[in-house]
C-alpha cells in the first residue's frame, strides 16, 4: 500500500480531520506544504501530482483499508480464492530521479555529500577505517556544524505535519556502508542514478493476502486466543493455494500493523473500549464552591443489621460532592434505593452548605423523577438548580464521585467482618455469611452484624475523616508544623474558598430555616373540587378552598404524617 495519493484519491478516502471537497483539500494541502511526486498521466500536461500523506493520516488510511478487508472477508470463500486474487501490489523501488519528491531528492543529495566526504578520507586510510572513523565522530559529536546539518538532511524521513521530518545528527557504520555501496553502484553503471539509488523510499505498507480473514476472526467479542484463530485459518485454507501465515507472522502483523486500541475493536464493545481510548480531563480549578455538585448512589459492600428486623442487609448510600473542593456536602443512608434518598441527600447539602448552580448526575431513576425534575413541583426547579445528566454507560465522566465510593465507603466496609466485596476471600466470605444466618436463627441476632445506630455513627465519622484528610486532587500548601508542602484537605479548601467569596461579596446561597420545611416537602398537582383535595386515597377539606373549585394547584405532603397537607393557591398554567 503506497503512501502517494492524488487529490481525487484523498477526497474519496474521507479521512477524519480533512476537508470534504476537492477544492478545500487542495487549499489545505498547499497551506500545509505537503510534499508531492509528479507521475506520468493521461490527463492535462501528461503528469499529475501524488501527495505524501503525513504519518498520522497514513495510519488512518491503513486502518481503513484493514477494516474494509476484515469486513469483506468471507471465511466460506477462502478455499476457492487464489493467492493471485488476494495479493496486493507493493512497488517499493524508485525507478528514476524524475519521480522523486523534493524531500527525497534533497535527502539523496545530502547522502551523496556525506559519501564523497568519506571517500575522500578513504584515499588516505582506506574505506573501512574512513567509514568507522566518520561514524564514531558523528556519534561523539566531533564533526563541524555544517557536516552535522548535512547528516540531519541525509536522515530526513517522511511523516511530519509538512510531510518531512528532520533526522538525527549521527549516522551508523552499517548505514554508511550501504550509502557507499549504492554510490559505487551508480558510478559503475552508466544507466543508474546516484540520486535515485540513495533516495529514501516513500513509505509503503504491504498488506498480506490473509490479513482480512485474520482480522475477521480476531475481532470476535468472545476474545479468542491467537492460537485458536490460527487453527480456524488453517481449516479455512486447507484446500487453497494461498500461503498460510505462521503463528509468529500473524502475531507480528497484529503487533506492528494495527494500533493497540484498533486491535481491540470488535473484541471490546463500544462501552468497554472507552476505557483504553483518550479522554478529556476536566479542569475544576476555575469553579467556585457550590458551582457544581455531583452525586451517585452506592450499595454498601458489607452487611449490617436491619433496624426493623435485625436481619443482615446492605444499605443504600447516596453521596453529594462539591466538584471544586472535593468536599462531601451531603449524604443519605436508606434501607432501599429510592428517589427519597436522593432527595434527602441533596436537601441536606443545600441546607448545610449551599444551593448548587448545577447538579451533575447519571440517568438513574433516583435523579430522573417528578420529585426532582418536574417543571412545577420538582425540588430542582424550586431551588433554581440546573440538572445535567452524564452520557449513559459513561461512568468515567463521573470519576470524581466514583472515587469517593472507594475512599469512604469501600474503605469503611473493609473494616467490618461482614465485608463481601469482590476482593474478599471467598472462603472467609462464606464463613461469615453462614455464621450471621445461623446466629439470627438461633439467638435472633448476630454479634458479627453492626447495629443500625452504630453504623450511622461510623458512617458520619468516615465522612468527617475524608473531609479532613489531604486530598491529592487539591493544591499544595506549606505546612508549618511538618515543614513540608502538603495537599489541602477538602474542608480547608472549602473554608478558604468560601472566605474569599464572602470577602468579594459573593457569598453562598443557602436555604433559610423558614424556607427549609416547605422547600423539601414533596409536591404534586391535584384538582380542588368543592373545597376538597383528594391525595393518596385521603380527602382533605378546608373552607378556604371554596373559591378554588375546579382549579389545579400544588399540594405538599409529609411522607411521615398524613394528617394534613399544604397547598399553593396560585393556579397552575
């Protein structure tokens, strides 16, 4: 596969990052100074320009070709396909100096200059000694600046943004022998050109005829071993005259012709392959406290005693984090996963630390419900908070809060004897599991299970400890006590930033005591009929509702007390 393409060919390749139209590509190529070769053509002027792609773009083209081969490969047709039909052409040799690109010609001229210098010295010491002395001097940087610059030109390669990349300033003994041999060959043959023989070859890639089938079988989500892939290829090629690759040839092809990420395409799904692809690292340094809160739920990785039954269960924990300071500003512990747990966590965060501008969460039902997002009754609307949801199946985007689970809750769970995480020894896990069930059946309780109130206390202590421990994601400050520069704790970072905001006259927006009960009370829409409101099979009457007959209004309720409700008299549009 040659690395020389006409503009029409480049247009058809649809390379990512390049313009789409022919004219736009011509302007892009001229602006970036791509090197080109003029080759014979039947068109106007009898020649056309073929451009040398920069290395990164050539890799993209090669991957496109390999992907097409893998997609089109049919394992059932291999036995009927000849090697001639599958073979790809690979013209590596530059026939004459007339078809060289400017960079190739310049590189060849520089090599000739180096060879002439060596041969002149060889008149006194002999060819071998002259070559060895020159190679050693170039390695030890004992040559003059002009000669070093010539060597760099002689070592130039195709591939930089402009199409050419300057080489190193030294040359090896083996390379010098090759250059001298090529020069002497041109001197002995009147039809040979020293420039053509010494010019670096334009980069080409040979794609073997079996590449398509190899990639087709390799790109299996079952992730077969290469040995298994080779056995399937041997079976497919059993009745074919195509030369089969050896195991080492196939492994070499996968390791050298395909990038590490592209090699896993097909073996990994679109979600899993994200874990090895480049990502955007977000910068939270430009934020202020309460600019962005993020939250996530976590099933505790240890069993505790249920507050009602005493039986072992795993609590659901929702944690709210301030992105800028890494401060845990709120959390909620519930018996089961629910929207009320999320509501409680964000409510405590807004009451104790401040109302956020943005609440960044996943797409779970705890964050996508009417209590949180309804345009008239949702808590976020009433607080004036903008809710942003991350892309589905993209937990990397919530790495900050995911890490908090590891730092606080998994660390805490590992301190308990009932820890059941994936890294817990299976035998020990099973022994504790059986013991707690047996104890409860025999005594009604188990000493291995921590009580509910005690769990709430150690959870509170764990959050406090986290907020007061140095955090590697925060700036360093000089510690006068230890004499070292240490990372700030989330609490210290929060205090510093809030003090600065207060002095600047931009304090936190907090919920007042008067607003708190009403703001965090769930609201729903109900129609008032003849002074009555029907809610959850209960009827609530007030003479004050007489004039609101037939109107839909907001009705607030207490999940723990159904004796009364609250209503907003403004009609709902």
